[in-house]
C-alpha cells in the first residue's frame, strides 16, 4: 500500500512525555482498547512490555478502527499496521535529541512502559487517525480501481456435481443449479423448500463447503478466518436482478455475530463496486430471541424474496441477547463527543445537510448522537430527523434516522441503488418533501434498456397515499446525495 507524499512528509507535533505514572498508562490503555475488549480481545500490561504488546496496541487502537472507518477488508490489516507503525515512529512525536524510536526493537523495561503510555494517549491516537485517513482512503480506492479488471465471476452452472451426506435432502428442485441439495439442518431445509418456490427467484444454490466453497474473509480475535454462508440467491425485483447471501441460524454466539457483520459489510462493498445490488440476510429461528423468520415467510400468502427483503429492512441485523430490543438505540449528547466515543456521529438538519452535501460543503452541526447501530460508524454517517409521512410506515414522521452521505461522484451506480431509500436532488418544478430541492424516496429502476442501460428512474414513496416522481436520465444528471441506512427511533 502506497501513500501520497503529503502524509509521508508530516511534521512531528506531539511532545514526548518522558514520565508517565503507571496508573495513567493503565488508564490510557483501557480507554484505547475498551471497544476491542468488548469483541473478545483483552490486554494485560506486563512488567516489561514486549514487541507483542506494542504490536497489539497498534493493531487494536489504530489499525482496526481505521479499517472500520474505511469499510474495507481486514485482509488489509497488516498493511495498515505497517503504515501506522512508520507514522508513529517517524512522524508523530517531537523526540528529544538523540532518542530513536523503534517499536520493534528491544527497550529497557521502564523506557518500554513510557513508550507504550505515549502510544496509548488519546490525542496521539486521534491525531494519527486524522492524518492517515485521507491518504489511506485514497490508496485503498486506487487499489480497488486497479484490481477491478481482475475480478472474476464464478457461475453456478460451472460448479460440478459433488457428494454430500444424505440428510435433510430436498429433491426435484426447479430454480436451483442442482437437481437436489443436502443441507445441514431442518431450518435450512425449510428455507430451501421456500426459496425454490419463490416466484421472483431466478436461481439459488446451497453453499456446501466442499462442493461449492464460497467464503467471506472476516476478522476473529486478530486473525483472518473464512466464513461460509449457507445460501446464495438471485431474484428479479422489478426491472433489476438482486443477489442475496443468506445465513440460517437457530442460535447465536459471538462468532456468529462477527460473521453476520462481515457478511453485511461484504454485500455493501459488492453493491458499491458490482453492477447489481447485493443483500445480506440472517434468518433466525429462535423464539426466545423474538425471531421466527422462516416461520413468518411460510405464513405469507405468496412466497417472494421481495417480501423477505422488505421485512428485514426494518429488523436489526442481530437481535439483542436478552430478547427483542428495547429502549432508544441512540442518545443525543449535550456536548461534543469525548475521545473514545467512536459511535458518536453528527446531527444535521436534513434539508440543510442535503443542500450542503450537494454543493460539496460541510453542513452546520446542530448536535451529536451516540448511536447503537448494526454497522461500524464512520465519518460519512450522520443522524437527522425526517419530517413527512411519504415513507411511512417504515420511516415514521418525526423519526431520527442514520444516513450515509455520498461525496460528489461517489454514489453507487443507478442499478446498484435499486430498492434503496435515498435523498435525491430534484429538478426545478418538482415537489419536495424536505424543503428546497430534495426528497427522500425509494429508488427504483423504472425502465432498463439492454443497450442504453437505465433510461428512467422512479422515486417511489412507501406510503401509497403519495405520488411517485419519475426522472429520465436523458433530461440531465440525477444526483443522489445520501442513503438512509437505519431508522433509529
């Protein structure tokens, strides 16, 4: 990974603290690592810190938060760690003359503890993130762009027949690439039967680990592991083909939760860079947790993936361990967030934010909110209150929602946006529900031409008492300003 020169020429600005009490070092470390400790990783300061201690702090306090902010794969972790390490050693601290800094070398115990304390200082962590994020983001985008031509598609029809244990077998399949499938349990069997009769499904397969072997990399306790989701499904919703990665679960542990977050992030990246939308859905059959997703689908008058997608749009990715969620999933703050409050995002006036983003300006922050969300927060996210009933019942009038803004030219393609709730800049004369020239609606591809691509877009309200807005691409640019990610309450 290569960074631009402006970052590599950064001037050291942080004074080196030559004396730090042990209690203060412990406080710095606890604050720096508390979010990672929740994910199952713990840190204990030994009497004489070693290279491994420095490596762990650089990984958990610096590299992992940067990767989450950048919404990129943990396969980049070692590269980001090296970038961070070089920045901290050479371009962060104003060291006294004659004192070198090398976190991979051997230090005297007292010097090592002081170095670890300096590394865990909140202002050092925040300053490194601020300095490195723009260059890292640019480097990762360039890397993705350069590798896009090397991406390959593996078609289900190309997968050869394979042997599997003869249990939970569903036969005479009509929509799968195989004539029969042997799945792991009865819940997966129920889903296989349902998806094979879903009227909007055009193809599906069971992701047998040895026979198909599709996997998603994810981080587990500091190591990259492989996640094998249960099903891959393709359906045509309106004019557009949508792709689904499906996981079926009866119980949930911490590792299942890490896999689910990785699956959702993976689908978001695919949607961003592929020509079609991707969705991750975890179907949970667990009554104490308040989720009986497959039973719900079985009870519907018709079987369609569109119904399943619509239902899960309003559900959390993962249920609370104690049962159905309760309480407010966000908290408005009376003051700007403190160091370490990584879930804090700015609160904007929605109409003002839409106009500012469209003009590539920063809107005025009217407050801050601590957000309990299914995804890692990053600097592109904000909270705003929605006024109006056109998107009810999914987005109630007056509800606070989590949005992600799109920088100019960075929104996904017109087909990839299909079905998503977005803020769009309207043309002159169109009626706006946000004030000014902006509207919050569901993006639908209305007309798709095989040779010309997307011809017409429909901005559709979820509330049928309101009218849709149609926009033809031939009449000019259709600007998507932001996407609604979650309704918070």
